[in-house]
């Protein structure tokens, strides 16, 4: 006959409003846009130099994506083929847009193992994000290669073929 007991409705409507179960105030590190709660209280960020440029490549098709994602891809000129690549600055405006389309693109930081280039001539961007600088050919090397091409002492392909054929037909000459 327990179901006939009167219910204490007042005790059932009691809530724990405003009561904090855990106090985490001051245990976080404030970063721009979010709070990070470290595992240990003596946590310190390792020194990190942010990259200046990103290599962004689209990896997913545009079919089925919302219009605002397609507009961002069009703004970055990634609305063509899937293999299109864009180079973007690491600034908050671009990072905010990249955050919205991060599931459609592959983002890699661009590193400069040979130093920052002064001009874009002789540079090559690899798929892993390294921007390699090829050294220019000196005037001496260019002059020597031109002399080698124009010299009559060297054996060209036709002379080598004739000489090889003559040796083949006559066989080895034994002394």
C-alpha cells in the first residue's frame, strides 16, 4: 500500500540552482577565442613561432555543400578542380573562414628550410608545405655549358653511333 502514501511535492521540486559542484575558476589559460584547462597546474606552452603562410588544397567535392561554404571556396579560388592549391596568409580573417571549411580542405603550414625567399623566381612549393629555393646558375657555369655545346671536339650522338657500329662489325682488334 505504498502507492497510497501522499507524495511530498515540495521536496521533489527542489532544485540545486546556483550551486557549483566544481570550482574551476582561475584554473584555465585564456587564449583568444577559448579557454584551455591544462592537466597539470605547472603547464607552460612550448615556444612556437607561427607560420606566415598556409598551403590550402581542396580535398572534398563541392556537391552537397551549403552555399556559404562554396562562397568561401570561391573567395579563396578553390572552386575549380579538387587538386587546386591556394596560398593564404595566416591572419585572423582567413583563419576564421578556414575554420568554417576545414572539413573540405587540407591545410599545411608553409616552411622555409632554405630561408625566406626574396623573389618568387627559382622557388618550388612541395606537397608537404616546404618552399624550396633553387640557387641561380652563375655566369661562369652558363658560359661553360654554352662552350661545351658549341665545341667540335666533343663527340655528338651521330659520331658515337658510327664508331660503335664500326667496332661491332670489325670485332675486337687483338694485337
